[in-house]
C-alpha cells in the first residue's frame, strides 16, 4: 500500500494531474472539432480530406526520422542544462532537414499512385506539410519534459487542442474543406510558435555531443517505426474485417464497439508521459526501477479490476448508449476490455522501459511479429467468428506483446546492469 501511495504522490508532484486533465480536454476538443467539420463541410469533400489525412497520420511518427524520440531518451541521460539544450538544437536542425526530405518524398511518390477519390493527391500534398510543424511541436514538448516542466508540457497539449478547435471552426466556416486542411497544419505550427520561447534556450550556444552518433539515429528510427506499426495493429482489424467479410456494416459495428476500449488506452500513456524522464534518469538504479515497476503494476491492476467489473456489470448499458443494435456484440466488447488490461499492466510499462534502456528496436521487432500473427490469426478467426474473432486476436496480442516486452526488458536490463559494473 505504501508503494501505491508513494507512486500516486510522485505522479501528482510531477504535475501528472495537469497532464491528465489536459489530455481529457484535448480529447473533448478534438471530438468537437471533428463534429464541427462534419457540420460545416459536405460529407463527400470531408471524406476525401480525412482519407488523405489518415494516410499522413501514419507517417507523422517518422517525422524527423524519429529524432524527437531520441531527444527524450538520450536527453534524460545528460546531466547539464547546456548539454540538454545543445541536444535540442542538434535535433531541431537535423530533424527539420529530415522532415523536409520526408515531405518531398511523399509529394514525389503521390504522382505515381492512382487514387480512387478525386483530389486525394492534392490533399495529400497539402497535408504532407503537417509533418514539419508536428515534429517541431513534439521536440518542444519533449524539451519541457526534460526540464521536468510537466505543467507547461500539459499546457502545450491544452493549447494545441484549443487552437485546433478555433482554427477548424473559423477556417472551415469560411473556406470549407480547404480551411479544414489548413487548420490541421496551423494547430501544431501556432502552438510551437507560442511555446518555443518558453524553453529559454540560447540558440547560438552549441556543445559538441558524443551521443549524437549512429546509435542515436538508429534509436529514433526504430522508435518511430515501432509507433507506426503499433498504430497499424489497431487499424489492421478494420481492414481485414472489410476484406474478409465484405460487409461494411460489420466494419462500422467493430469500429464503434472498439471505440471505448481503445479510447481508454490514454490512461497509461498519461502516466508514462509524466514519468518517462524520471525513470530514464534513474535507469541504472535497480531498486528505484523495481519499486517503480511494482507501483505501476499494482496501480494499474487495481484500475483494471475496476474497469473489468464495471464492464461486466454494465456492458449492455454502455453499448446501448452508442446504439442498441450493438448490444448483440457484448462479448466482443468484453473481450476487448480484457485485452486492454494486458496493455495497462504490461505493454505500456515494459515497452517504455525497453525504450528507456535504448532498446527501441526490440519494440519494433515485437510489433512486427505481432502484426504478422494478427494477419495470420485473423484470416482464420474472422471468417469463423466474425468481429468477435478480430477481438479475440487483438486481446491475445495485447497480452502477448506485453508479456514478451516484460521478458525482453528483464533479460536486457540485467545485462545492462552487469555491463555497468
């Protein structure tokens, strides 16, 4: 119990409550922005924009070749403020060039792809420019975390969501789908401009750092690719349901039934975002890390038990809020709720601990293996059990990837400590 109390106190002391509240409001404002776009723009045109945007969203994690991921991990290991600031400037300069290269590649590639919907290429070209401000926004947020300023980090999240909401409303009202497209790009750009001076960095001061080597770049690339594959794991079910069942209604059913379970995954992300720098700085302190693991797992075990109990008691009522027709899929909903417990207790923690010891490539390999298993298993389970089969596959993989992450982390962490001695 003392571990649990200490864990919650430390989370609050690190301004975790600010991060939590900002994340909640960001999700609410994002929903309102999407709703406003739906009301202000014709469905046909909005559908084309969203189709193009969903393609770009998959590529945003690789903006800057993932150097924002390298910044947060390697920056946490640096001791002085000057070194951290120099690393930020290195990542900013190299990451901007890398992002521009990615944008150029997207634009070039778009001329060799035949799109089903008219104007898709146009919107992909325009939306590709979101990669640059998104990268800058993420490294600014990472630097606030490195400064142990989670309160300002939370404000960036809140401000971004407010700017997005206002931009979508104003620009969509006057310029419809073009305005909506510009709003998506403007939100991270304006938020970055608003907060970059608050970093208090001397942009003329640079220190040559030994850590900006091949391993530094390798870490960023694998961390970003791992994020892309993780996103794909949550989408592949929808794609396979559509392909194997050829029933658009089943796609809609699964999309909305999985909405609540997958939305709840924000909670471990909030805690990890708050704590990542803290436990990375102390990664060689075995007692600290073991205590953190115990505290985290105990906390999320309790949260998981509460969520599962609530879901089993009120599953039908929850689904009825969305649509009474979804009640027939209560088993699918409960399977997914059980699945996210695997992420709550294992995957969220040990995936990030692997990153904290510089083993982002292990996360990539785990996600790649899980994606292959997902496709193979769903080819059997979806035709046999329908969307319940997709839920079974997802739930199994959530637990499987979490437990594999635990095993790999503990094996590699012990080797790390031995080498340190």
